[in-house]
């Protein structure tokens, strides 16, 4: 198969030239698709990346076809059809390409790659509905995880995927998340379980559960005051990644290096996200007027960077509940839990500081603030961990 790569690359170059010279008008999408295929083939040839990845990611697009074909069905049925067809065909295509090269396929590892690739492809399709982005995005994610070289047990993989997906669909039924949030949460949950274990996922799920519960706390009153969250607090993929991406990075790093410092960073990032959510949802209902964290001037409820005593207490409660759950599940010793709690609470107030400065100034949006504040907590907490251990 490798000796065919120069031929395939040449064929794609000819196709691009033909479209560009003879038939450019009306064939822009063909040009993009040919160029993206050419790029992936170049990567396989010159960067020594597995050739089965472009083939598998190309077959992920069959999920797009089925998804669009079932346009009269419910969203859950269409999502499940995409995943079923995309994972099955991309898996069969991957092992077929490897077998044709005369090698013995590692079926468990390939199944992991095509599963995460198909979930990525589904999320990209829901966000952009662009076949090229879906194709290239799924391939890039599969190649990224080849770098980590994680060995995944088949039953472990199936449990992680199905457990995360089922809980996500239940949350969708309860209108706690959008369908993009379900897919993003499935990806996040699956990787947390694989690189960590079920406890890491349960921490993320606890954050999501508390967020959903307290978003509805006195919701009608917040709605009348004009300070309720958009879409009744229903989470999208943006919310999932803004609050969970740093924690996922900590889990992946822990899976590769097995250093407990990444447990501290993980717990602190989710303690920060949980504390911030509760501080916002409960603090906005305070009878006391908020003050700006930077100048201590009174500001209207809902103002970015505004804090109240009730909100600070809610932040402490949220961060404490999360680290307490981690301690009960045996995720760390007392030093680890204390560092995660303190770092998480500091992350909440760093969030308020960013809100009062960069967010009010239009430099960052709410998701960007959440991402940076969880990253801040994940950096500060390990430093605290080392200091208190001495």
C-alpha cells in the first residue's frame, strides 16, 4: 500500500489542476476536498503517519450520509445512526487497509481511534455541516492519539463510550444539554474514563449535575430580573469544552505520566468550574448589591466581575462538594484535596477578575474566561500541593 502513495498523491494533484483550470466555477467544494485528501496523503508519505487513517476518516463521512438521510427522524435516532455506521465502516476500512499491507491490525487500538474519530466527526458535522472539516478533523484527532500510544482494553473502551453516551442522551432528554453538548460530553467522558478511570468521569458529571440543578435555582426570578442564562441554562459544546478542556488535558497527562500532580490540577479545574457556576447562579439572587471585584464599587446584579458574600459562600460550597466527592472516592490524600480546594476557589475569583477586566472590555467572552480560570486553578493548585507537603 505504501508504494501506491506517490501514485495517489499524483492523482490528487492532477484532479486539483483539472478543477482549477477547466472547471473551477461551481466546483469549489470539489477543490477543497481534493486538496484536503492530498494533504493527508502527504502527511502519510512524508511524516510516516499510518495510511489507514485517511481511509478510515473518509468512511466516517458515511455517517454524514445516513444522518442526512434520516432527516425526518428524531435527533437521537440520527446521532445513533451516525455513530453506528461511522464507527463500523471506518473500523472495517482501517483493518482492511492494514491487512492489505501485510500487517496484523491491532483491532482494539484501531477501534479506539475510529470511535474517537467518529465522535469528533459527528461533533464537527453538527457544528459546521462541512464534509471537508469533518473528514480532516476526524483524521487529525486519530493521528493525535496515535502519538500518545495508549493501550485500551476493548471492554474498557466500550464501557467508557456507552456509559458517557447514555448519560449524555438522558441529559438531552431532560433538556440539560444541547445535542452538541451530548456529543462533546461523550467525547470528554470517554477520554476521562480511558486515561483516568470512572472516578474522573464522575467528577465531571458531578460538576454538570450541580450546574444543571443550580441553574434552575429561582430561575423565574432571575428571568424576570433579566439575569438568567441564555437558553434556560442548556449547555452546548462550548460550555463543555470551556469548563472541561483543562481537566481533560490533566487526565491525558496523568494517563501518560502517572504523576499525582495532574490529579490535583484536574480536581482544581473542576472545583473552579463548579464554584464559579454556583457563585453565579446563587449569588445573583442575593439581596445585597454586588460589588466589582477590582474596585469594590456597587454594580447591578449580573454584571461581569460582580461578587457578593452569598456568591462567595456558594463558590466555597461548590468547590468543597466536588473535592469531598473526590476524597470519598479515594482520588487523593488530604494534601491533594486541600490544594485542589484552595486552587479551585482561587480560580473562581480569578474568573471574576477576568470578568471585570477582559470580559467587560470585550476582549474575552464568557467561555474564554471560564477556560482561563480553570487553567489558572490547574496551575496554582499543584504549586500549593508542593508547598504544603514540605
